[in-house]
C-alpha cells in the first residue's frame, strides 16, 4: 500500500504535466502572453484526467498503464478535434459525441473525411492502447480500490466545478473557437454539455394556424452542398444557368448565412423548419435536433391549419439519421417519404439517390395533392466526399461541380414542372452548407449559400420578380416563408375568384 501511495504521489505531477501539454495540442491555442488556458478550465481538465486515470486503474490495476492511457486519451481528443477543425472550421463540440452511433451506422459520412495516414494513425493508437492494457494489466486488488476512491473524488469535484465553468462560456451565441482557446478542449466540451442540460424548451407557439386555399402549394428544397460555384471558386465560366434564371424571376433571393461549413445539415434544416435564431438557442445551437421535439409547436407544418393542409417530408436516406423518423411527425408532417420510396441508384449514378429522382417524386406529390400542400425535401446526391479531380487536367472540384449541375437541373425541372400544374405555387430552393473539399473549398470567413423563392400564379406567371436581394439566416428564411404562405393564401383566393 505504501509503495502504491508513493507511486501515485510521484506520478501525479508528471501526469498533470502530460495532460496539460496534450490539451495544448488542441487548436485554437490559448491567447495571451503566457499561452495557458484559464485556471478554471485547467482545474476541470485535471479532474477529468483524474477520473479517466481512476477508471483505467480499476481496469488494469497498474498506475503506469493508467497514466499512459489517460495521457493518450487527452492527446487523441486534441488530434481528432484538430482534424475536424481543419475540415469543417470548428473544433469538437459536446453534441459530436451524440453522433457516435451514426459513425457506425453511416461511416462513409465521417471516416471518409480522414486522410489515409490519419485513419491509420488513429487505428494504430487505439490498437496500441488496447494492447498495452491487455499485456500489462495486473490482478492486484489494492490499486483497483484506490482507483475507485479516486474516481468518486474526481466525480464529486467535477459536479462542483462544471456549473461555474459553464457560466463562463461565450454568449449569446456560444463560439467553440473562443471557448477552446480560453478553457481548453475537454473543459469547453464539458462546459457546453453542462450548460445544454440546463436549457429549457420555449413556451408553446400560440399563433393562430395559417389557413390554405384549395390548390395552394409550397415546395421547399434543402439541397445538399448546393452553392453558387462562381462565389465559391471565382470563375464565371462555371455559373449555373438554372440558378441565374431563378434569381431573375425570384420573388426574393439572396445569400443564406448558414451556421456551418461542410456539415451540420441539421442546423440549417432546424432554422428553416423551426424559425428560432441561434441567439435564442444557446448551446442547443450545436445540434438543435437533440431538443427540437420539445419545440415542435414552432415547426413550420405545425404552424399550418391541418384542416386545410397536407404535408410531406421527403428525404431519400435513412430517416433514423438525426432522429428524423421521430422528429418530423412530431413537427406536423403528415407523411414521410424516405429511402424505401426510391429505387436504388443505377450504375453510373453515384452512391446516393439522384436529385432527378427526388424532383420526380416532388412533382408526383404536387400533382396529386388534393388540398393545400407543403412539401419539404432534403436531397443527398451531392453529399461528399468527392474524389480529387476527374479526367487529367481537371480541377480538384470537378466531380463536385458535375453533381452541382444536377442540382441546378433539379431547380429548373421543378420550376417548369410546378408552373404547369395550374395552381399557385411557392418554391424555395437553398443550399444547406458549402462543400468541404481539401485544396479547393476549405473553411473560411464566408460560408453562405444561395437561396431563391419563386412565387408562381396559377397560370405559371412569376409574381414579384425583380425584388431587391435580401440576405437571411435560416431562421429568417422560415419567417419569410410564413409570410409568403400567408400572402399565397390570399393570392389563391384571388385566382379562384378570377
């Protein structure tokens, strides 16, 4: 027992130094002259490390192995966060850990973002840690009892230290860049989680439901990785003709200031569907779908009069992803049209259901909707990663641009098809985020995507064309659409009288 206490006393300062150094790997680095994290963050880091050390000590019975494992875990978290930050422009946040299950369900969305050497290094690290634990674990009971005691003490310390740390997060819109620089990666993640647990649902929406005149149709398309290639790459030769034509005849168009780059589709989707700004969400902003069921009364379909409207949510992918299979019915959608409603991609069509197939299904629903109808569609064809270049001499982004043209053709096809239905239509088309393409499209100061809202009279004539461009957030787009729907009801009634 004395030997164990001596070993722990000698090793504690070394372990503390190693985990502090491991945390400093995480970017952004600390600010200020000393280049150190804030003391409150360092305290939480040491408490978390003590808890991890205690768990590994209970598992292995060897302090040295537990110390090596703890140091490695801190460093691995920092490396993973740095990789994510380079690809998506944001360090790890607490909600990323809620997606661990999705990594195994759909590994192509996550593992494919890593370079081969990064994937090999992570695999080797995990295998090495497992091998060390297996080879050097000891049967002694005393170290395990000591580990249990340390675990209880560190857990109590964390329970006391986290609430005040959470109150130091940046506000009103939490910024992980600022918080990691000030507090450290693991303390910032835990502070976000502690703050998120204390958030509450808003009061239920009490606004009167919006009616819908017979024949009124609203189609909203959230297009995967859709953006203006001229704004992204600066080459007028790759302009999208469908987007350019839609902008000319749009009732409203502009830039959509989406809250992410290269991923986090659900942040944009939530904003458009629920209309709550990031300033209102706090730490819920990192993954608003985790708590969105408690805010369902604010969702766009629930704002409509169900006695007048039918609604569909269309997404040719596993609806369990982001919990859409539960969230969308709670949000008021009357029917879900998922991957089982689409034929699998044919040879040469890529990995995912095509935008053309989604356009066909939207037009089928629109043509057969007997009442006022809302169709919200989320495409997937242009989901990354994209191979680097194509034929010899092509730019890095050539495969992405080819798929982008498919999305542009979808916009044109929907516009033309909906105009022939003989009913008043509001069509909104926007990109969920810009693509992350190493060497071609990387995180930066700007990450907006385009949006267009087309209003069509029953005879297909564009309404309100030539309006001034307006830049919006996804939440502001939600309220713009609500206004368009309300005015569309009046327009439909006028058309019916005429």
